[in-house]
C-alpha cells in the first residue's frame, strides 16, 4: 500500500479515499481556508482500457470518483461523465445538492428509476417495487408502505430486541469477529418477522429456514471477486445468466416452497404480515398476484431489508473502534439513554460510509445541470458518497463526528442514505429503528477493543459498499 504524502501546496496524496487522515478536506465544494485537500491515487486507471478499466471502476469506484471530482473542483460543475464497457448507457455522476434536488423532483415520466438497468435487476426480477416504474410502482409502494411506518414499525420492536439479544448471546469474546455475521442474523430475523409474521424463531418452518440460509449464501457470494465478475456478465441482461442463474434457481426453489406452504394453509386473510398481504393482493385487473410477482417482491424485501442494515451496523463499529474518544462518548450516551446522540451516531455512520453509494435515474429527455447539458439516453447517478463528503456541507468530512448531527434536521438532498424522491427506500423507518436499537445494546453491553489500524477497505457488491473484512471487531467482555 502506498504511503500518505503531503505536497508543499497542501495536497494530501492518499492511496485510497477511505485512508484519508482526519482534518483533511475532500476538495469537493468550495469553502475558504479548507486546508489540506485529499486526492486518492487513482492514476493507475488511466493505463487501463476496455473491460479492465470498467472492472477497475466497479471495484475502486470511490477512489476514481474522489480523484475526478477534485480534478473538476475548479469549475465545480458537479457532473462527471463515464462510458463503461458493459454498461447499457453512458453515465453522468451528480454530486451537487442543487443538481440532485433537480433530478429527485423531476417528472418521473422523463426520469424513471434506473434500477432495471442495475446489477440488482436480474436478482430481484422485473416485478419488484425496485424495478417497477410509473403507475405499477405507485401501486406497489402504496400497498407495502403501511407495513413499514408508524404502528407497524413499533410492532416490530419486540422482534428487534429479541433478535439483538440472541445475537449478543452468540457473540464470542476474546477473538476477532466480523460484525456483519452477527448483524445479518439479527436483521434477517427482523425482516422474516415482518414478512412472514413469525413471532418466535422456533416457529420457523423447515422451508422458511432453508430460504433464510439460501439468502445468506447469495449475499456472501455477491461480496466476492467472483461476485463482481458475475455482476459484469449480467450487466446488460434483465434475466440472470451463468453462475447467478444457478444460484438464484436454488433461492427461488426455497421461496416457491414457502409460498406453496402458505397457500396450502389458507389463512392469509386472517394474518397481517407482508406475505399474507401479497397473497391477498390483486392486480389492477382484479387478478391475484402470480407466484413470480410475489417472489420478486419477497426477494427485494429480503435483500434490501437486511443486507444494507447489517452492513451499516458493521461500518458503525468499524468507525467507532478506530475513534476511541467517540466510542467512549457513544457508550456513555447508550448507558444514559441519550437517544439523540444514538440517532446522531446512526446519521454520521450513514454519512461517512453509505452502504448504497449511488441511486440512479434514466434520462429520457436532455437535462441542463447548472449549464452542464446531459443528453437524453444517459443514466444520471447521484453519488451519495461524494455528496456526503462535500467540504461546503460537512466540515472536515473524513472525520467521524456524530455531534455534527445533534439538534440538526438533515436536508433530504444533503444526507440521503436511503435515496430520495418518490423512490426513497420504503423500509427506511424500520431500518433506522433496527440501527438505533442494535447500536444502543451493543454499546451498552459489549466492551470492544479500540485500535489505530487503518480503516477497512470498502468492497463493492452489486449496488452496495460493504467493509471488506465484515467490520472485524474484538469483544473483550459482554454483559
């Protein structure tokens, strides 16, 4: 790994963006006297061409984006352009709040979600709330939204607390443990409770247990180099190909087994879980949803409902264990019942390490972003990662400082870990409730070893940015 160097002009040359030292500006967004500016050493990508360059972008996109955004800093037009091998359309990357607001509030008829072009499309299928657009998306969102808001989220609190308690009991002390593994078990139980109405894990049927295990295997595959190559192979296809097709066939078999089990029980009219809702739902023509339509919705909720949350937990403690003073303050807040600080901690984690670093829209008409014209036919990607590291929004953006969110109501176009506009993640309230509960209990009951080792390398898996070592932590004791 290359060492960090500082030029006489205040340029801090870092090997990777995530290794930027505290107190360093990003160079993105103009502010006076911002001090030393970090520039990731992404020069090697210019020696690459074609497929190799595209693979490098997929695996090191943060370094490429930070370096290119700093180069564009003098004009700060907030638009970066890329043409990647295998990508269905040219890409325009946005990272200015005014441009982002313009895109997020535009007519969806000319800026539909680009999820159908993303690596998720072959996995979640064409009938998912993620990939649907227009009226179909509105109907699906209206159907599902009540299950992730208000009283519904409050009803899941017991599941969150029970799953967290089970995760802490299974946590070994005296050995390094990847926190994603523990967090995945917690969040999987919570989303299974929401989807299938399982009040007690001992009530899970063999079919449901097999489905959960198959989902975990799919997630683990997606975070490997083989998973990245599979992503490239499937980039232009709306249907899974190759290894992904084989893996999904195994997952789908378990989902359809659970569906058959529930249909045979015939009690969905008397239940209030999400699967019962889908089994009772009808299309605009008054027909029941097909098994494939229900499968797509379930796959979306299972993946989006716990992969992003579990990795946010891992990133949170990856950051805390490298910032001992913040960790001590967070532990004190958890013990004192300071919910405001825990909320700020969650927001700061999602700012510095957004698990979903991009959201995208297709441009069916030309757009003018502050004088920068992007033709129709492009995909506009909002770089949440760059947005969250702008010097004019967040002073010393590479520092981990939860207090920056105390008493602050974040602007939805300046902090957007759940996306924005009409496509904002419908499960965000449940995710936040999980994150706050899990964070509070781990802080209150687990004594973790802090250290000064470099931050974990971000690994890009499908549309997510996850810690390469799973958020490796060392528990000295658990109460």
